[in-house]
């Protein structure tokens, strides 16, 4: 497997992740923050991050930087998208004003010099980020520059569904080339497709076909939002994917051991990985 050599995608072709997350911040409440903290504990296999250093790569809404800071970690957040940086700064101002233990910057995971300047962290967290850089394998390699010798790396990468993933890439390109009204219609159409399919499955299983339980579960899972996650999914471009074994082999060849894996099977979404240094 070779590293990407292509430059990052031009900004004009990118989905505006930060603009979407600024809307999400209107929904943020204590329950969502608590669920984000809980999800970090489960994913990383810890009871607390107190006294640890935490690097949030591509911090997005800033929610998980906030969760780590509330858990007692010293946090450094960065994102390529200036509006995402602004989201994190807004959360810091709300909950940790003038806090010296939470730094926020604009930066790129494709910039090795920038990553090297940050030092090393106990936890490097890159959830749903690296596949949006336009240079997935370079990004997966670069995050190791910031990981402490005994640190923990957590990444989540879109599952490779072969031709299905190719179709999703086409939809995402269409979204980003379309005017605003058409974008909204496209998100609604994709949401209707997902909900209709889920309702049919529930009916076959003799369950309540209405989606409200699933929507509530979405809030309980990582404290996120059904609508803004859907917008992120439909519009999220660049869009790259990987099979679980590809990510596993990539880090194993670099001396890292897999300690946690959650896959999507044959479905869409992110496979989650947690690695530490090991044989």
C-alpha cells in the first residue's frame, strides 16, 4: 500500500463542515456533552482522561474537545476548516473561558511540520476526519507524529463498500456542485431512503416502524444529531474509504497493536479503531 501523493482537494470543492456544525451547536446541551464523555470512555477504554493530554484532529463542532476537557484532559484542537475552529472557540468561551489548558488552532493533518510542532499526546483522536482530507493514507501516517510512545490512537474511517461507496462519492460530488435548495432536497431524499428502509426492516421484525426510538438512540450515541449527521454524510467531500483489514495492516506494519475494533460489516458508516504501540 502506498501513501497518497496527490495534493489536498481545492477548497472550492470541499463540503463546508464547519458551517454545518455551527448549526448543530444550537442543539448542544448537557445531555449531549455527557454522552460525548461517555462515548470517549467506552471507545478509549478509560474511566477518566484526568491529567492526560488529548489531541483532537479535525475537531469539527468541538464537542469531543469539550468532552475531553471536561474530563480533565489538557486539550489541543485543530481543524482545517476555519468555521470548525470557530465552533471549538465558541464552546471554549461558553464552558472554559480564558482556559489555558485548551488550545485551538487552524491546521492541517497533511502538514507534517505543523504536527511535529505540537509535541506528543497521550491520546490522539481522529474520528470521522481523515477520510475527508483528500489524502487518506498520508493522514493516517501523519497522526503518528503526535502520538506519545505509550499513547493511544483512535481513528474512524468510512467503510469500503466497493461499488456502493462509488455511488455515494457521486452523490457527494453532486451535493457540493448544487445550489442550496437542491442540496436540501438531496439530504431529505437520502434521509427518506434510509428511514423507509429501516421502517421496512422493523416491520419485518414485527417492531414499531416509526423512527423515534432510532432518533433518540442517535442522540445517546456520541451526543450527536440525526439531521446534522445526515447533512454531513450526504455532503461530506472529499470522500475516501478503506476496508478494516487495510487500516489494521497499515498500522501493524508501523509497530502498532489493535486493541479495539468496531466495524460496520457490509454497511455504510465508520469503522472504529484503537491502537497502541505493541508487537
